[in-house]
């Protein structure tokens, strides 16, 4: 058994990270993907539990309202999320160099710049929420509820952005456990307080859908305050004290690096969320029941895509290390293992959902809801497309590991805008609402075909040549970029 210890635990790489250039590929890949998968499940569980409370207590109109509001919030979160990822990468690199002061300069610049952005987004969202909902053609029955929900949620926007940025930064510093505990705190508070504020339990007044949003506000601000307090009580490396507080004044070169590194990740998330916004605008025209059904379907799709996201991130990080080590023989094997695992795990979930779709959907809607048969119909038509989605994410993870980020961005844009939206609009006159659901497998097939062609062309293998002494991107950067590929689903926050 002693001989198995290095493989089981994983040898240490530079900066204390795990060395992914040794050991059995399949076993190492799965072990590396599991923590990311657990974190993603926890993030999404909060949105699902809240959707159950809203759907069961307040009905289809309220559920349709939260679906519209959450997509709007996802777009705005995505706008700055790429820059949060870039900050995480720079902090990870600083810790790899044992440069704690450099890491504090990065977190100071990131917070100093994006606290202002977060407050501005929250204020603008409150003011322009009615216009956003009109732009989405939110159904008349859901529009007042969506406005009540969205305006309260915008109050949570500054805390949400700062909390996510701090958690990502701490993971960049090598601390994955502390963010997990405060993520659990936010989930427990939000999910637990939802029925209290919705129904007005105890001395509290019944607030309806605004109560659901109020629970989110309280959970985010309490978790943020708790995390900041914990950082100072435990004297964690990223806290700023005394003269270090001047780092909150953004440093020009660091801020430029964050923007340059974050722009490709931010752009791809904006493409994904803007496409989702346009599609839900089309769905809204089908009425409240259809919008509620689509919202529930997106909740379940959030979980279907998690294995592919986690495997894509693991493949990307593993491939980056092996490219850096010149182990190209392992890169192809890593990709094959990732594709195989993504297909097997996603297929198992698709079959499970096909067998148990009615009870799963009824959790949100109730067994007698008119939206339930619509949701089941959507699942039958569109759910299997996540098999192709998984293949695409793994291939993207590999090519990004050698610094090729423009190709995946262009493929996503083509697949999600002209292909998905073009099919949905073009086929609508004869397929009606089914054109909307079929646009998912059509766009997934287009993305997969383009990704396979791009991967097999081999141009990405030399994408960094010609730059003297160029090294592959940091493995953490590759993993963060892979986590930005997901459909918005039922989440308010992007994964990461």
C-alpha cells in the first residue's frame, strides 16, 4: 500500500499545487474534478430551493418572474465576473512566487475598482429594472412580481459581487475551505429565510415574492460581513491592514492586467447570458405557464451541465501542466478521458431525468400545475443536447490550455447567436414554441462540430509559438475559463 500513496494523494507541484503530469490519467482527472463539482452543486442548490419555495407558495406567475429576473442578474454578474477570475489568477501566481504583498496589491486593486462598479450596477439596475423587463417582453401576469423581486435583488448586487470576488481570491491563495464554509452559510440563510419572509412567519409581515429577494439580500450581506470578519480575526493572508489599505486605490498596471486577462472570459459569459436573455424574451411571448415551465427546466439543466463544467476545468488544468512539461502524449489521452467521462456521466443524468422528470418538475410546480406538461415536453426535446455540450467543453478546455482563447469565443458566439437565435426565429412560423426548445440541440450540435473541427485542425497546438520563452497559461487560469462556459440555467451567479 505504501507504493500507492504518492498516486493517491497526488505529488506536489510548483507553489504547493498538485502535480498533474504524473500518475494514471483517468483517476487523476476524476479526483481533480470532484471538488469543483461539489462547489458548483452547492452554488446551484440555493437557487433551486428558492425556486421550490416560490413555485409552491406563490405559483406560476411568481416563478416566471424569478426566471426573468435571474437571467438579468446573471448577465450583470457576468459583466464583471471575468475580471474576478483574472484577479484570482494573478493572486494564485503571486502566491506561487511566495509574494504575499503582491497578492494583497491585486486584491486591493480589484476591490477598490469593482466595489464602485458593483454599487453603480445596483443603482442603475434599480432605476432601469422596468425597462429591462419590458425589453424581455415579460408576461403581464408576471411583470409586477418580477419588478418587485428584481429591485430588491439589485440591493444585494454589491454584496454578491464582492462576496464572489473574495471567495475566488481566497481559492487563488490556496484556501478552498474557507469560501466553502461561507458559501454554505449563504445557502442556509437564503433557503431557510425564504419561506419566513414569503409567508410572514412569526411577527414578520408576508412579503410574497419580495420576501424571497429579501432573504437573498440578508444572506449575502451576512455572509460577506462574516467572511471579512473571519479574514481579520484569523489574520488570513489577503486581509489589508494599516498602510496596506492604500492598495484599495487601484494600481494602473495591475488594473490593466486584470482587464486584459478578464476581457475574454467576461466576453464569453456576456455572449452566453445575452443569448439566454434574447431566448427568454421569445419564451415570454408564449405566456406565463410556458415561461414558468422553461424556468424550471433551466433549474434542472443547471445540474446536468455540472459534470461537463467540472471535467472541462480539470482537463484544462491538467493539459496546461502537461503542455508546460512537454508531455504532449498525455494531452491527447487527457482529452479522450475527459470526453468519455463527460458522455458517460451526463448520459446517466439525462436517463435519470427522463425516468423521473415528473416528480423532479413537480417539486417546483406542484402536481396539478398547467406548466408541468409543458416543462416535461421541453425536457424531452432539449435535455439530451447536454451530451454534445459536454464534448464541446472538454475540447475547449484542452485548446485553452495552450493559450487559444479566441477560437472558443468565436465558436460560442456563432453557435449561440446566429445558429441558436437564428433557428429559433426562422423555424418559429411552422414549429411554433418547439422551435425554441429545438434551438438547444441545434446550437449544441453546431458548437460541438466546430469544436471538433478546431481541435482536429491542430492550429491551437502552435498558437503560442513565435513568442520567445512563452509558457502555457497558468493551470488555474484554464480552469477558471472553463467554468465560464455554462448556460445560465437557474442560477443568479455564474459558476466559479
